[in-house]
C-alpha cells in the first residue's frame, strides 16, 4: 500500500517536472490538402532546458500560424513589410527562443539600417519543401508584403513536397495525459533506441518515422530539380501579381559548408534559375572557413543555435542590397 502510494507520487512528480520543462506541449499543426500541414494559430509554448538551448525558449504563433508578431491586413503607410517563407531552418526549432531566430533579429535591427519601420512575417515549419511553401503563400496571400523572401537550404532544390510525419516533433492534437512521459519517449528515448538499433544492424520499423525529416537529406534528383524550378516560376508570378517583389535566401547546411559538392546540382540549378529570371539571390557564406562548424548548430549538428542564427541575420543585414536587387 505505502509502496504503491510512493510510486504514484513519484510518477505524478515526474510528470509535473517534465511538463514544467516543456515535455507534453509540442507545437500543434493543422492538416490540409494543399499545404499538407501548417502551424496552428495562436500558440504560446514554453520550453526549458534540456528542450531549450538556453534556460528557457518561447514559441508563439500569430493568427495566421506564423512564428512572428501579429500583423494587420496591410502595413501602415511608410512601413516595410517583409515575408520570410521557409522550413525548419527559418522556423528556428523550439530549442531557440523566438527573439533569437534570424527573422526576429532582422525584424528588430533592420529599421535602424533602413531608417524606416519594418514588420516581419515568418511562415515556416519543419520539413516544408518549395511546393508546401508555395501552397501556403497562395492560400494566405502576401498580406501587403513588399518583399517575399523564400529561404532555401541545401536540400530544398531537389526535395519533393513534404507530407506530415510525427517524426517532425509536432502533433495534430495534444497528447493524452500523461503527455510529459509520452513526449519524452517520442522525442528522446525512441530516437536513441532507433540509432542504437541501426548501429547494431537491427531495424525497428515503428521507430523509423521518428528519425524522418524530409528536409534534412540532400538528394541528387534531376527530375525533382526541374519540378521545383517550375514551381519557382509560379512563386515569382504569384508574388508579382500580388504587387510584391520576390527574392531567394540560400542558407547552406553545415554539411554543405564542410563539403560544398554534396549540393552542387541543386545549388547551381537554383543560381541559374535566379539569374535567368532576374530574381535576387543571397547566398549565406558567413560560416565558410570556420574550423568549428558545430559551434553554430544545436545538438543535431544541422539546425542553427543562437550563434548560427546571428550569422544568417548578419548576412541579410549586410547583404540587403543584394537580397533586394538594389545596385550600390
């Protein structure tokens, strides 16, 4: 009797501790046929270490399901509205506090550089490909943005449309209680077991989905590249028809920084397309030459930590004329 009560109290205390750290409250997504999946609006999530890079991180979404401040239907006169669209690199992961992802750094610092008020929209989520991003923009419009910046990384030029997977660390509905233990298993213990089994040559198919993020693999696929470049034609046309200007921000994976040849096909195809269509393209290069590339990433060695986000924000601010096609 006493032992059972003690175990119950320990179980409850563990659940409360996990929920305090942020386990059990992953970002929620909405499924739809066009975009496939997108962040639910109006979320406010707190993550604490070890789910956060620092002691605490915040994730908030506005009424449009964007990881950025609320915006009106159109910007006020004299306000520059910028619309970033991307995948998990742009989203920043839940480990990095919202104030420290590169879109928010630019949001708060660009006004002093351009000498005018700036609003930033950040439509992004883990795993999105160009097709998902185009469908989101077409579904929601550009809300009067002057500049739409499509943020692409090493995998995007040859990545097919992403389909929702629980492996993205997001859910369509909340966990049933106890959520803390459920997410601890899903986000930490299952991936560890999957990597261990894979290293020993064994396979556990139920865990394969946990390790799957469709935006993390750089593929060599000429047909997919042609398809995605055709989608960029549509992207540019839609933005221009909506009275906005279209730009591309290319952010290489750390793996590409170390070995540029792995993304030659997609990167060079993207550059050629941008040149032909006269779309400004800024290639982030601030990490080239570093001998400690992992200094810029989180524990997964792919997504950027605060330092990596700082590099991307610096590249945007310093290369603003290039990104917007303005001649110096």
